[in-house]
C-alpha cells in the first residue's frame, strides 16, 4: 500500500500535467473519471482508485491547493452514486456513474408522497410489471430539483400483499417521458423549492430496478443514511472568485443545485442579523428585549458548541455520543426563538415585504420560513422519536402497520390538504 | 355577560357566523387578499346594513343597534374565525369609536351615521413609532388655520388606510393631544406590502392637510381607544386560534402514518390538550376584557362604570394573552400538518400570517404586559385585592 | 309535593324549636339524623327526607341563617356515604350512615397503591376468601387521615384470572385491627399529609363487601366521580368565630380534616403574595421581573375567569364546555409560574426556612410544595389524556392490560423508589 | 480541550467519579445534610491529599497539580452528580482562587499551601445584597489600623461560612474595592437554615474585625472571580442534571402502569428527548466556559490569553443555561416519578433542592443573561462576529 505522501505526490504531478482552468468542464471531468483521481475512494473498476476515505480527503486537499475543479458533487447525484455503488449491478454502474461524476446527468429523489411524509415506507405509488416494463402510477412530493432531473431514484410498491417494508422496489426512472409530470410546489413563503411529480402509466425498463423486487426499502436505507450524514455539510462554495472558463460553467451547475436553498438561511432564523438589528432598532437598550436576545445567543452558541463536540469526538474516533443526534432539534429551536426575537425587535416593520421594508423584506421572509425548519428533512416529532428510541433506548412505539400492506390503515384520500 | 353570553348574544353570534361562513369562505379570502383594496364592497354593505354589524355597539339615535362592547367582540371573534377581509376593525371599531369618544354631539351626528351605515369608510391614524400608543410618541402637528386646522406628519401602519374616505388622526397642538378628521383626498397614502395580505396597511403622509378638530379628544380618550382596539383585536385573535385548533384536530384525526392516525400519538394528544387549555384561558381573558369594557364610561352611566384602569388592565391582559396563544396555535397547526402545512395551497399559513400581524399590531405582548401591570398598580387597593 | 317556601318554613320552625349552640355535637347531629333535615336529599328510610338536591341547598341556606351546625361533611366520610347509598345493602346503610352524619366515625379511602397511582384499577392488594372472612394482604398509599379512621373504603383484587377491572372487590374494612398498620408518609416539603397502610392477614367479614365480588371497580367509580366533583369545593370554614359549646367540638373535627391541607396553599404558589413581595423586594421596579409578574397575573386571572365561565354555564343549565375540564391543568401551571416568580423576586432569601427567613419560611415552602400540584389528585399527564380523549374526542391509548390480570405486565417490586 | 476532553482528563474524571461513588453515596449525603457542618472531614482530607482535587487547578509550587479550569470543572461536575457535601466550592474554588488572583507571591505562599492541602478551610464573603456581584453593591468597609485593617459590615449567604478557618472578604476602602483575609475567630457567624441542606450557608458579621489586605485585589479580580465561581457552579449543575435525567430514564422504564412502562408513553419519550437536548446544550456551554476560563489571564501567558470579556460572556452564559436546565430536569424528574417523587424517602428532592439553591446562588439566570450580553457587546468586533 502506498503512503499518503506518495499518493499526494502522484496527484500533484498529475494535476501539474493536466489541470487547466480554461478547459471545458465536462471534458475535464471525463479525464478525472478516467484517471480515477476524481473519486479515489470508489473502486478502480468504476472510475476510482479503491483508496480509503481518509486518503480521498488528502487528495481533495491537493486539488484545493491547485484550485482545481473536482467531479460533480452537488444535489441528489451523490445519493444516486452511493446507492448504485452499494446495490447496483455492473451494467448500471458502468452506465450511470461516469455521467454522475461529469455532472452531465441531473438526478432527483422520488421517495416522499402526500400520504407518507414521516412514514416513507408507507409509499403507495404503484409499480406493476407488464412484460419487460414496470408501469408506474402515483404521486411523489418534496422532490428537490426534479424539474432539472434526467433520472429519478424511485421507490414504489410492487407487491401489496407483502408487509409494508417488504413490498417496495427501487427504480431508476427516466424523467423525460410522457407519463411523468413535474409541477413546482409553492411554499407559504412564496418560494417554490420543491416539486410534485405525477406518474400516469410511466414506464421503467425491467433492467432499471436496483437490487431485486421487494428489496426497495433496504436500498432506500443506503440513500437515506447518506442523506442524513450529509445534513451538516456546508453548502456554500467559495470558488466563484476563481478565474477561467471552467469556473463559468461550474457556477451554472452550482446555481441549479443551490436554487432550492435560497430561502434556507431564513429557516434558521438568521441569528447573524440579530445584533445588528438590535442596534438599529434600539432593542439593545431595552432590558426586556435584551433577555430574549441573550436567550437566543445562549441557545445558538450552545448548539454550535454541541455540534463541534460531536465533530471533535468523531474526528478523534470516539463512539458517537448523544450530542450527535441533536443538531436538527436544536436548529428548530434556534429558528423559532430567532423568529420571536426578530418580531419583537422589528414590530410592525417585521411584516413588510415591499419597497418600504427593512432589508428588502428579509425579516418578513424569516418569519414565514422558520416554521418549515421543524418539518422539512424529518419533523421534530420524528427526531424526538429517534432520540428517545435510538439514543436513550426507550421502548419503541407499538406497530399498527404489520401484515399485508393492503390491510394497513392509511389516509382515505392520497392528498388531504386540511381545512 | 357575567361569564356566559346571554341567549340574545348567542343568537347574534349565530347569525354573524352563518353570514361569514357564506360570504367569507377561504376561497373568498384568497381572492380578496390578492386585490389592493382587499375587501368585497357588496359583502360590506350587507353586513353593515342587513346585519347591522358595523353599528352593533353604537347608539341607536345614530343608526346603531345600541348594544355594547360584548356584541362588538362577538363580531370580531367570528371575523377572526373566518379571517374576514374588510375594514370592520379600522372603520367600525377604531375610527367610529374614536369619533364617539372625542366628538361633540353635532360632530357625531355629522360623521357617525354614514360610517355606521357602512356608506363611508373611515380609518384611524395614530402610530408613528412602533408599539403601544402614548402621548409622547407623536410628532404629527395640528396648527389652527381659518375655520380649521392643518395637519403635518407621517402616520405609519394605518389599518385599511388605503380604503378610507375619512381619516381620524391624532396630532398635537399647543394644548396637547387632539383628535382630528381629514378627508382622504387631502393626504398621500402609500399602500404597504405585508406578509399578511388579509389585513391592508398603509403609511399616510399629511402635508398641510386641512382638518377639523373633534371637540373632546385628549389623552384619556386615546387611552380608552387603545383599550377598545386591543379588546376587539384580542377577540378576533381567539376566534382565529379556534379555527386553527379545529383544523389541527380534524387534520390529525384524518391523517394516517404508520397505520394509525397522527392524533393517536400521545405526544400530539397532549399538545392538543395543552392548546385547548391555552385557548380557553385566552378566550376567558378576551371575553372578560369585552365585559369590563362594556362597563366602561363609554357604555355605562357614570355611576356604575368600571374603573378606567381596570378597563386598561383587562384590555392589555387580553391582547397579550391572545397574541401568544394565536401564534403558538398557528405554529403547532403548521407543525401538525407536516410538510403540507407550509405549502401555499394549504390554508394554515393564512391564519399564521394573521397571527403574526396581530401579534405586533397595537404593540407587542411584552408592551401590553407592561401596560397591564402599570394599570393594575394604579388601581385602588380594594380593586387590586379582589383580583 | 311541597313548595320551596313550605319546606323552608318547616325548617325554620324546626330549628327555632331545636337549635341550641350549647348542645353536645353528637347529640345534636343525632337529632338531625332522626329528623331527616341534616341530609334532606337522602331517602327517608336512611336519615333523609327524599328531597331534591336543589331543595337540600335551600335547607342549608336556612341552617346558615340560623348559624346552625349541620351534619358532618368533611373528609372521606361523604365519599363513604354516597358509595353506600348507591351500592350498599339495607343493613350496611342502617349500620354506617347515621354515624357518618353524626361525625362519630372517621373514614379513609384505600385505593392507591405504590404500584398503581395513575392506574388505580391495577391494584394488587389481595382479598382471599377464607370461610366467612376475606383475608387482606398488600399495601395502600396516599391515604389521607388514615391514622384517624375507624373504617376504610378498600379496593382489593379478589380474582386474578379475571380481566383487570373485573377482578376487584370493594370492602368496608375495620381499621382498628392487628393486621392493619398505618404509617405517616413524609413529603419533600417536610409535611406528612398522607399515610401508607400495610395489610398483613387483615380480616373483613363477608358481609362487609359492597355490591358483589368482582364488581369493585363499578363501585369505585361512584366514589371517584363524587371525589372529582368535590375538587373545587372551598375548604375554609368561617364558623370558628361563632360562640357556643358545640362550636368548640366542631373546631376539633375541622382541625382533623384540615390537617392534610395546611400546605396546600403553598402548592398553588401563593399568587396572593406576589404583589406584596414585588413591592418589598423592589421587583416591581425591575422591567424584566415585571414581565414575569404580569405573565403570572394573566395566567391566574385567566384561570379564575375560566373557572367562573364553567360555573356560570353549569348554573345556567348549559352543557359543560371544555373550560370545565381544565382547572387542574391550569392550577399546575399557575403553581409552577408562581414558584418561578417567587424565586426570582426573593433570590437567596427564597431558600431560607429558619429564623432569618422571610415570612416564616413560606417562600421556601412554596418552592418545595409546588411540584406536588401537578401530581397529587391526578397527574397532569392523566389530565391531558382525559382532556384529549374525553373533551377533544381523540383516539384512546392502545390497551396493554387486557386478558387475565395475572398476565398483565406490572412493576416487579411493589415499591421502587428510584435511583 | 478543543471540544473534547483529553485522555488524561477522562482518566482524572474516572478517578474522581469512582472516589465520589464510594464516599458520597446518597445515604452519605442524607446523613451529612442533617449535620451542622454538613461534611465528612475524613473524606475531605482524602480528596484533598490523596486525590489532589483541591489543588488540581493550582500552581505546582504551592502544592497544586498545575492543571487548569477544565480539571476544576471536571471535579465540580462529578461532585454535582453525586451531590457531594463539602467545602470544595467554597474553599478550593472560590477562596483559593480569590487569593490567587489578589495576593502577592509572599501572601500566596503563606496562605495557599494549607488550603490546597485541605488542612485549612477558607470561604469567600462577597454578597450583601442579592444577585451578581458588583462594585456598587458593597457597604462593607475596610479601615487601615496599625499593621492591618479593620473590617465592618454584614456579608450574606456565604457558602460554608460556618466551616471556614479563614475568610476572604471583599470590602471598600478609600481607594475602592479590595480583598482582605480575616480569621474566623474574629467574626460572628450565623448559620442559616436553608431548604437545600446539602449546601451550608451563613451570614457573617464583621465588627472591627482585624484583617490583612491582599496586595492586588480590585474590580477586575472580582469580575474574574465571579467568572470562576459561575463556571464551577455551571459544571456542578450539569452534573446534577445528568443524575436526575439518568434517574428519570431508569425509573420510567421500570415503572409499569396500564400494563406498559411509563417510558413507552410517547409524551414521556418526547419530554425525555427534549431534556437530553437541553442538557447536552448546557453541558456544551459549561465545558466551553471552562475551556475559555482555562485560556484566561489567570492560567495562560498574557500573550495568548482569552479576551476578559469573552471569559465573562461564557461564564455567565453557562451559569444561566445550566441553572434553567437543572431546575427543569429536576421538576420533570419529580413529575415522572409521580407521587413517590415528592416523598422525602425518594432521592429526587435532594437534587431538586440543590437545583433551586444553585439557581439563585451567584445571581439569577436573568442577571447572568444581562451580564453575558454586556460582556458580549464589550468585545472587539472580530470576536463578536466569530460568535
């Protein structure tokens, strides 16, 4: 086995020879995929080098040294990649992985349904085998970037007589076909970060199933585990100041993948604005408001330090403590409290969105965005269940969804929008 | 009401409720909130003239029904439930009460009948700075000129300021705070874009705007006016919170996850029970504020009138309580709806946004708690002790 | 049927002829029991007049006019009376009801057990029939005034193969016998308001069962319903200023029945002290503390008005609204918030209990008494279940205690005191 | 520690923990709390001399172990867990730190070795009025006389004031705030009866009490001393809260009602999850405060020392956070125990009472939030922004 130094030296040499900021993005990444340096922890057979994750990080650092562009990493495509690497067959890996690395294909995730949000395994989108094709009917929702996607990662029910988790299958679906309709879904804050996807006799070739019929939930667990692990990753990318033709193309890619996240900082309550606003509004001189500002500072600092404790422990190779599971719950609380403080500080001004508004309406947008924080990406209720059952080891909820899925009680209408 | 509503009051509530169910459905609200005026003039005429809602709390000799603050509060609560879009709060509650408090009888006869009949829309322009109204917070001036006055200044966050024909404005002259009426043609109105499009707000710029002074307006009237507005808003808010709670109750029972309704999860059940508790407490506060207000000098013969500081105490108590409950219920209602709860298509956000705008209108909960406690401490000991 | 006026006239005449503040308490009440005027809504056969509850209230008003002492009403004896009237047989009623009215017998309730607090029907105290006697073994807890009681109202399990609620029987037990041991139970605030009662081969004659074996839970429901209804009754009795020998005796009776309640006002957080303390400590001038004081005032006034709404509706004959079920939950919140405000106002002084303390240590006693408010008399959790299921009509919790009781999972030890 | 403890620190924690498990069991606590002194001198000598806990954060040349604030915090957290009864906080944390901050080297050599060895008990007398310490709040005076000073005044709520041989007292002379040492024989100590009998409090009356002035004591030292005490107490509190949470977790799983463990009820599960969240957040705050304190001028070479206002910010942040979590956990722990939870026999109330007394000791959470925010605003912009 080669040492870290040896590998770093090889990468440096390879980059010195090949890296050119004026190259075409896809061509450059194709070269990366061929060389294996773009996904060094993937198998050599599939565009990698078969190296460890630690080695892979070292290689990324060398890329950063050179300011060299790496393979495409944004959006759902990496979920597709890890899922294929773990569960796909040889043909699937050869067919899809390279264009994932080059960024030529966009992917979306088709898991959630109107009737199964917290309970993903309760999916009722149908997959019925008809000769050499699966016929797909049903509806998905919360599909980030589905309107840009070439391919979707789909879970659908292929067997209604099996138990809930055993009747699902996992497919790669071509999004550009007549039976697939993508609609943007508007949120209460006016943004449309997600889509609904409707399937009417959409078709999936038989060879596009990942793993076997009925094994979809197991495959989905891989996707979900990776999704959870990447929750904490920072999304901002500071490469934009770099010069060269390739960075112009890269910026387009990032714009697409960041599109759904433009309102995400508002969801976190924009704690960073608090002290400035406190001075602008005079709240900093009000003893009662100072208490709330202080509470928020305590909460957000404590949450930050807790995340750092978890990270430090992980880095030191220690078993994960409880602090690792609490980030999302803490973030919900920070958001809620920040929204309250912003309201009290800005009073009526907090409501304004138009030309007379403070800071281009961002305060109002915070207020109407924060409620999503405790829902999207797993509700607070689900997070509390996870903490209670997995971290504290408390008894699990009694199951009411065993036996053949067709007998399990579910929503009478696929979609019940309340009121 | 002595802690329950009379049969007559219950019947009145039923008729208001039926009317609003019919004329202020959620699709109505959605289409009106997208318009600039934000209300349907036909419905306004019906509720003013056929149901007499705009004058329910006004004297009979001016065209009102001669009832009091409790009946006004009933209208507000029902409007809060259905999220009625229209200038009831601005014109019938705030502006009409301002005139009734501050005008002499000649002025009242000249101004109120048309407002009570819903034929003329009025608004009340008080706020300049944020929060609760107080004498110190005004820089808008009134200067005597010819037979009237000229007003100069900027009034902010005027509810339905863009819809009014007549503006009642609070300004200062040499003698202190006074109430003035100004024709809407003589001011510059800037409509505001608010995250709550169901309640229209405007800034109003007065530039040498000709005005008439109402004979009896001053600090005391301003204080009572804030009590009236806060009580009305508190009742509107508990109405809105009730709709949200009903919605959460019905959705969680319909919605199945993991083979069972969400409402069968104990954590949800307990939170719904807590919401009911909070709401019933806030309702009691809102009803009590209306009752105490009904015993204020405005509606009662002086001899039996409630102590003015108790009127203020109960009004601000109700405003603070209802604000927090409304917002909390709205947040929980969104949360219990899950993902669908923060979509535009779902109705919850309409009430959530109204909850947010109501929270800050007339001052924050903290400001009203402070106002309440000051009023409580200013009461004679025997009143305080009975509390 | 006689009119209210006619009956009031009769009572007035009877009192004019018989009432004497210098009479002996038991003798006077025996006279009342014989006359039927002391319990006018009871059947004529059992010391009453068979009149309506409304008429009975009118009669009490006349007694109040005269300042005349009525029958004994305090403590558990009235629970015994209503239970006997509804479920007892003729002999039992004749034997016990009169001495309940005269106050000669003290009673206690023997329902709760260390292993069944919220879940009363989970009682595991045994009742085994042995010839003409039931043999009682087990332990009860939270037994108010058991150390003064002649008789206990006991539920015990007589059949372990029946379902939980069907295996219980309801007994009258003589508390003065060798197999019954009463111990005072000290609370965290230092008071001992309750007892534990231990049964070791205690004996109950066969004829002392109320209703039939296995019907104990039904009988207990009567006791509990009456107990709940009387939750709101004021306990303070202003008769002490009246003069006469009979009032001296009466005071002794009241002292016994009030003994467990001396610390109850502390449990409610003593909101009445807040404004005084706020002035004494200067908290009234602190904007931050003013907010908390105001919050407490809002909460306690709203709770008071809510109770008054419920009462007014009841008085007007309207169906009970949700406001009627919320009193206990509201009281818990008032107590908690009051404790917080007292703490912030008194700071370190709040801790003191000795001679250097404020107001004879009452602030410290509030702090250590309030936590009981959300437990005793039905925990907040049980109250929330009741509100959710009975008021809001939400689904009931799944049952895990069906089938023969001996198979139902329960605490391994009768008593597990934590840590 | 950079967000995790080192191996050495973890080993030190284990040894402290094992010692306390053995020597400060709940029966030990119950028997000690009933005594006037409230501690076991044998155990005190062992922990001072065999385990070196009293000097872990003190310089090696004075008999300490030469470690810093993090190690001191570890001891406090473990003592909080076991509710250790003894003068560690009073003597080793407060009084010893006061001397180290305010004394010159001769004074330190004269005073600290015996205190570090646990042979001499000291206490710190600062509070007169309620709440956080500040220069304005003192009326105790020091007047120069002969070779020393005379102290006059009443110091209140002195922790372990009845157990001390030596009193470090803060008093004012013409030049301002200073630190003085007084022999316990020269004062009048009144032991207080507190609802928390596990921490002994006393009032100390100084009447012409002869004193020595520590050379370098002043406002800055007093401020840092409150930071040290608050950080130590915050760590003690998160330790106590951990014991309560463990107790609630274990009891709810053992306790069956309705044929299932209480811990299987979702409302309880969710509240336990929330408690864990709160506790972990407070722990992070307490640990961070210790870490920042370890980088303060007292432990670090001046060049790399943390900004003093950041030390204060983190100390008060931790005190406020830990106070609220400790009390909340205690209340929930009682509630989840049900009836048994408020009996004397059950142990929960011991921690509950310590939570209550810790909440107000050194100032209320609101006072510490205010102190924290003031410190935050006083920091240079780059520090604030990194926050």
